[in-house]
């Protein structure tokens, strides 16, 4: 009984180990038959639209390869999907420009991408607080109710 159980477990463990090894090497370039060590890779170009699955071309000496890759849909086009940055917190709102900025320092460059060491991004300042909008709504509702009451009184007379 133990022997039969052991014979069933050994192939199962071998299959899961092989499957796990395949998943780890999914996006890495294959080294079969290639002795070149200085591969240069281009940007990931999505197959459809601005983001999603696509291909990245690699070249070394006379050889070229195409690798599968993904461009995240929330990437910033200014500095590319292959440059990863660590950002600080947003600065104060600049009233003259109406925007706030923050800077990021390069954390990682994927596939030997050429990235700037520091970048600066900006976004518009937040709008007016919600309380003021609520006050406006209440005022407009109050006026419209007053007009409705006035119209009812006039129609009864």
C-alpha cells in the first residue's frame, strides 16, 4: 500500500516542479543555441492600442528575437513602462500655475532601458471643497421650492 502511494506521489511532485520552472522563465529570453551575452532590448510595443500584451525585440550581433511583454494600462508615457521610479509626496499647490508637483528617483531600469535619474510630474490642484458645492445645492433647492410655493398660491387665487 505504501509503495503504491509512493509511486503516485513521485510523478506528481516531478510534474509540479517542472511546471513551476516553466512559469519562472516565461518572460526571460531563451539562451538555447545563443552564445551572445550582450543582448539589447527595445521598448515593449503593445499589439493593440496603448497598453496590454505586446512584443519586445532584442538584438545581439546578427541575431534578433521577439519576446512577449505587457505594457501596464496605467503607465506614464512621458518616462515609459520600463523605467520604475520611487516618488515622494505631492508638493503644495502653486497658485500661479494651478498645479502641484512631485519628483521621483530611478528605482529600476528594465531590459537596460535608458531612463532619466530623476523626473518631475505634475497634476492639477484639487478643486473647491465639497461643502461649498453642497451649500450651493441647498440654496438652489430653496429658491426653486420658494418659486413653486409662490406659483401654487397664485394659481389658487
